C-alpha cells in the first residue's frame, strides 16, 4: 500500500470567508465498519493540517481498465456550531498526491430552526 494526503479547506459564501475552529473527521467505511482515519480542527485560514490516508499503489493508476481502484475513498464530515454540518462522501485520495477538499458551509440560525441539519454531497468516482 501507498499513502496519499488530504487537506480540507472550510469556508462560507462564494467570497470564501474562512471558517476557523471547524471540526473535521475523515473516515472510511459505513455503519459499524466505519473507521476514523483522522480528526483535525481548521486554523484561522479555514484549513486543516495534512491528513495521511492509506491508498492503493500508484501503479494501479498506471494501467487503464485494470479493474483496481487507483484511489482510496473516504468521507469528510465538517461540523461547526454556526453552520449546517456537511458530509462529503467518496472523496478520492491518490497515492503520493495531496488532495484539497473544499467545503462551503451554510450558516444556520438556531433560533429560527432548532433542528440540526446535515448537507450530504456524494462525489462520483472517476473513470480512469
């Protein structure tokens, strides 16, 4: 196995205003098989530190139609008390590469809507 890397950039609005102190969980698997790969908190620029993720070997991405995934899949969950929670499913991490996952959070007014809401985004796998 090889390693790939991911940085999560968290912001709000199309002006990309950074969201500091957002909790970011990077996981793999579903249900009872879900495993926490990394937990980070965004800095004042809205970025996490680099998280390392185990990936298939780079050679798997060099052979078209090999039937092997050339990347690892993980989910990224971002939480902050002033925003809707965002979950990005199937983030693709390639060997020896740093992926940057952008997450635009939507502000929530808890006084008007006390129900906790989650925005789910599903990324479609690349056909390599």
